[in-house]
């Protein structure tokens, strides 16, 4: 396996894992934030999707 193949496989695995986590978010709890200064779950998901 070449370095390129290795990194491509890692990227595919990470993108699949990220998609699974975002799909598992509970839609009625997207406004959850652990602390008032933190982003909400919805804001974090949007941030991740925008940079994927």
C-alpha cells in the first residue's frame, strides 16, 4: 500500500465516521450546549460539514 492509498483510506474512513455521528444527532436536541459560551450541537455539526 502506498502512502497515497493509506491516506485516501484514512480520509474515507474518517468521512464515513463523521457522517455517521452527524446522522445520529437527535434532531430535537440540536440546541444543546454544555455551557452558555459553547456552540450548540447544530452549530458544531454545521461547522464540521462546511469543512468536510
